[in-house]
């Protein structure tokens, strides 16, 4: 295989095929809420409202023989199992694959936030997600593993910007801490899978202090607001449900 | 200027600096890319020539976003040409094409940079 053929093969295997909208192609449990995902556009990589951060979470897998490829293979195959119990990742039954769309139901501030991710890229040593419009942030989050002085290190790295002013406020008042707890938990669970008890670390760098005010209107698609309204309307939907059925039968 | 499998040559065309990409762009290419950007100096526009791009992973896309932030901070335009159909599609998928304008040729990119 020539270098050109090898590059083409990697392009086809590792990247998602072009899509204009999110579409969940796999079966999801009946309790999964698909409210802000189906038909949504991909959030622009360089869009969003808030300051841009590069946040890096790492855990060193000292004492294991697992290679970076082993770690990423396990991570892709069991991604949801490393999440905190209160948050749900509804992906396909198979391992993480480019082009997959997964639903996320995340408990935050008393709201069950319904959103999702698109698997933009996946190879043997890394995989990356992008978000739909209305998600907490624009940008990309990459899960990877690499070798550092003979020790395999697992890493989660986000290059992210809050999508709108509401999320920016939320990130300032508790959101960053919740995000940190989530990914530190995931990395520590991943380490435990390989028999390693280790403390994961976090490093947050501001890439761009400027807020992109031209994107403040993103609030119209805010998934947290829509999820909150959906939750608030649940009792009314429950009352109306039997009558709606009767009408359908008649 | 090389690191990993990426080489970047910097040249001037009118009021723009052209960065000729040769090889792969991955997360490990950060120093090479940022050094080339620094070498490009204060040109009004930065044009990325992707004709020699062999491969780019998601880490490479992340680097382009970081480069875009730096260029925006300096009020510089960022343009690109020479992308294969595949990478044009990746730019469209990630909507990077809304921030980095894509052109079919160097002449077109240089004209758009004016």
C-alpha cells in the first residue's frame, strides 16, 4: 500500500461521514430523553459564546502492562460504564465508531439535561466527540491514551467554549466543578478497570478570554432550558395522556 | 521547521503569508505550526496551503482552532486552499469553513486575502 493509499484508508476509517444534522440511528431505552438531539445541527467548532478553555484531565496507569491501544480499545467498548451513575450515555451497543450519535441525559442543577454527541473521529489511540447546537459547549472533547516514560496515561481533553450566556454563567457558578468531577470520576473508573488506584489530575488553560457576543442568541436553542421546560410540563402531559389515547381510539 | 511528520514553509504573497503544509497534522504538530505562525509575523492574512497534507486527525483540527483564535486576536484573516474533497468535508462537518474560508487555488486565496 502506498503512503497515499494508506492516508485515504485512514481518512475513510477514522472520520465520521459528512452529516448536516444529528440523527440517533440505534435503539435507546424507553426512559432515555431525546429532546435536543434529533435534527439538530452540529455546533460550529469555532463558534459559541464564552471564553475558550483547553481542559486536560489525566490519570497515570502505573503498574499495568496495558498499552495505549489496549486502554482506548477498552474505553471505546465500555464508554458508558465508566460514567457516574446519575449521568447516562446512551450509545450504540457496539464500541464507539465514527459517525455514531449518542444521547446524553445528565443531571445538573435539578434538571435532567437531554443532549447528545457525535463521534467525529476514532482511531486506535483516540476518539473525539462534537456537540449539537443547544449543548453546554461548542468545540471538541478528545479521549486518548499515550505512553509517558514507559507508563500509559489516559487523557480527556476538551477544547470548549460555553454556547451561550446562560451556560457561561452556569460554568462560572458550579458548572466547571461539575465537569471536573465527571471526568475525574471517569478516568479513575477507567484506571480501576486496569487494577490501578490512582488520582486523576486536571489542568485548565484559557485559550481565548474574549467572549463572542455575536453568538448570544444561541440561548434560543439552550438544551438545559428546553429540558427544564420539558420536565415542568411532565405532570400536564401525564394528565392529558389518557384523554389523548381515547381520542386516538375513537 | 519540522516536528514529527509535519514540515511547514513560510513565504509571502502580497499582503499575506502562505504556510505550505507538508505531511501530517496531529496534536504533536503544535510547536511546528505555532512557530510557522510566529514566523509569518503581522501579515494581514494567513493562508494555509494544504496541497501537501497527507493526513490530519482530530488533534490537528483542534490545533487549527487554536491557530484561528490567535489569528483572530491579531485581527488576521485565516484562509485555506489545496484541501482534498475529504478534508473539505471535514471542514464543513465541523463548520470550520465558516471561520476559515476555503479556496480552490492559491491565486483565489491571495485575491480573497486583499
